[in-house]
C-alpha cells in the first residue's frame, strides 16, 4: 500500500514562484528560514585597560557586537525574476525599484546576496575553502573584525624560501594590543635570534617570579645611571666577583 503524504494545498494559488509575488500571508519557506536564522550580537575582541609597569594607564580597546544585515528582500511583482530548481536551489534577480538585489542559494542555505547599494553577504553552511594557485591581494578601506569560535593557525613560508617574511606594520597613532584571558604567551625560536628594539621606554611588570636562564654570557651597557631596589636578600655567586676591575 502506498503511504499517503499530506501536501499543503496550493488551491487558488498562482503558479508564479512565491518569491516573485511577495505575499506576506503566504511567504516562501526559504525566506522564512533566512529571516529566522539571521545571526545577531556577534562579539568582537575586547582589550581591557590596565596599569603598565611605569604606572601609566594603557587604554582599553573595547569590543562591540555586529549583526548579519537584515534580509533585504522587498520584491514587488513582476520585477523579481526567480528560478527555483526541483531540489530547492534558488536564484533571484530582483529589479524592484529601490530594492534591486541578486540572490543565489544552494538548497542547504549556503548563499550570497547583493543588496541595492552593493553590500555583499556570503553565508556558508558547511566548510569553506579558498584555494589560490598564485598571488592574492586584499584591500579593506574600512574596518575589519574576525570572530572565531575554534582555533586559528597561520603558517608562513611553508616552502622554506628565503625572505618570505611575515611583516606587520602599524601606522602612527595606533597600538598592538594582545590580551590572553586565561593561558600563556609562548614565543619560541627554533633557530635564530630574538631582537627587541624599543624606540622609547621599555617597561616590564611581573606578577610572580622572574626567571632568566642564559647559557652564554650577559653583557649589559647602561649609558645613564642604574638603580636597583630589593626588599629581600641579594645573593651574587661567581668564580670571581670584580666590583672595580
């Protein structure tokens, strides 16, 4: 016996795609899903203010939130030209005055949409791969925010080619702020030196103990005066200790 499947009645409904008609009382299911699954309140990085080793206050770089733009669908019949395949792939070229759009969607919801002022929203419901065989250049004239729920890895110079550097330049008037809420900051060079040049003051504040292990020599040159304040004991050990060589 063939099972009976209940299909919503389409009696008295025109055979034009619902997305082309835009009847609020009879919306297309894909539009309803898009509106109900729109992402809002996505947090950006939040860097807290703190007191530096020299007593100065490092200003916060407060995070905020951003939303997926509202679905710009506002079609007026007969200006929205719709194609929908048997499995549910959709393509819209909407020429409605003031609401011109291009929308293309896979049946899973992976899609892109361009609204009437040229804003572009891309949604990927599965994994996303961007494979470039040659060079890639990106210019962002405004701001950029990236929020990642999982890990993030960056591998530079995979080919071990000389001078494939990783360069970061910050223009005048801005800082590099790194905050670890709970965890360590680990920097390790397998081979090579570690160089740090401070154009101004160099301030270091350690909340716990400070341990320095040097397998070679230490050479220290101070062109000004040097002051050392210790509230506990001071111990110097060496084969010879020359205070006035």
